[in-house]
């Protein structure tokens, strides 16, 4: 692979749907590089059920391959009674709404839920750090604002796909 990744086995990696859209199908070079980076780091990507739904379900080849190979697993959203997670999701939702000039109720719920999940994972699990992977810039800002407001900046980091696999100029997006 030739590049260092910010991922490590002692952290949980929560992954947004846009990462799986960006890496494409298992036959794509980006998919291969992402899978290699994740496996080399010893990370199991946590895919919230909402992300799985956005990707078309567990039987889509990109999801099924990741699950079958063991470098991804499906997780549930934070409990609606978890005050810290709900507060983080609310902060993220407000930030995303502001960044995109949308009404808060129109903001994609998964983007806001990732903030709550990150807080919940750091607080309730034995993990020392959480990485959230998203290429959605408003979501990234929303998650970062929620993390800062909740006091978890030392434990939660948000990265994009290029941070994990680099930016290969040989990769091209083909629109069909």
C-alpha cells in the first residue's frame, strides 16, 4: 500500500455510507485499497444499520463482501434514552442544517447519529479512541462540533477516505 493510515486496532471506526459509495464495488481499486488499509490496521468497520439501508441492504456486494471477510460489522444506533448521544446528535444536526441551509428535520439522520454513536462508543466501551469516516463535509463539521461540545476531542477524530487510502490520480469516477 505504501502509505501510513491513521487507523489502528485499538480504536473503533464508524463508517458513513458515502465511504462505501466512494470505494465502489469489490472489483474497484479504491475498494481494494480501503479493505487492505482496514485489514492491515486490524480494524473492524462499524456500519450503523441506517448506513446499511442507505447502501441498499446487507446483500449488496460491497457490504456483503466486507461482512463476509470480517472487516465490517453492523451496529445499532444509540439508544434514544442516552442523553449524551442524543445531545451530540442534536448538535451535529444543527450544524449540518446551518452548513447546508436546510431545516433541521430535513438533515440526513445517519450523519447526526454518527456523532451520538462516537460519543457512546468512547464512553461505554473499552476503546480509547473512535474514528468516524465520512467524506460529507457538513457531516464532518457537525460531528466535530458535537465532539468538541461534549468534551471528547482527545478521543474522537473524523477522517475522510483520502486520509485512509490516499488520493490516487489513477482513480477515476465513472458516471453511467
